[in-house]
């Protein structure tokens, strides 16, 4: 079988995918600009990927500490990247359905991204603070676990508070 290379381009996010003939379904590319399928697959599998990366990080801390830094960088980039992508995509879908104009799309996206940055910053700060103190008393593993729990709890509370503050600032959609 002769391999044919195909280049798919989507004007939505400027996404280009180069694939071998026959693997388009594997990459989630439909060829007619339907990159929504690829983003849906990412939304479906992102939590599982994140959990597996976190588990690999915990294992790496014990068996290969030098690789833990690279793995933690990958986790941070993947987590922040997917959060930004999903946030913008949510508003982009409303813009494509003509529920939002371009300035409204930009305004809502900026407000959502500011909230995302606030939630992540507060979670990291409280998680690091808790992990430092608990890790010094109970050990590194307990510090990591308790820091993740505290960070998630604080992020949940800040997200709820930010949602109530930011909702009046956002442009309402039907």
C-alpha cells in the first residue's frame, strides 16, 4: 500500500495536521475543517492523561529524581495549555453560533482567562505553602498529597467566588 501524506488546515485556530493516509481517524481529523472531533477527544482523555502523568511524577520522585523536574514541567505545560484551550474554545463556540460578537468573545475570554490565572495562582501558592510546612513535619510524600488536596480545595472556593464576581462583567448569551 502506498502512503499518501495529507495536510489538513483549520482556519479556526490555525491548526495544521500532517498525517498518513488511513490514520486520520486516529488523530481525530476529518479533513473538512471539523477539528471539533480532535478537541472533543482531548476533552475526553485530558483528565486520564493528567492523572497518569501525576502518578508517573510520584513514581519518578522515588526512582529517578532527576527526571521528576522534566515530568513536572510537562504536567504544568499540559495542564495550563489544556485549560487555556478549553476556556477559549468554550467562548469560540458561542462566537461561531453568532451568540457573541468578536468584541464580546474577546471580553468573555479575557475575563475567563483572568479567573483561570487567579484560581491557578492561589492554588499554587496555598499548595506550596502547605506542602512546605507539612513536608517538613510528615515527609515529602505526605507534603505532596496534602498540598494537592489543599490546592484543589482552595481553587474550588476561589473559582466559586470568582464566578459570582465575574458573571456581571461578562456579556450575557441567550
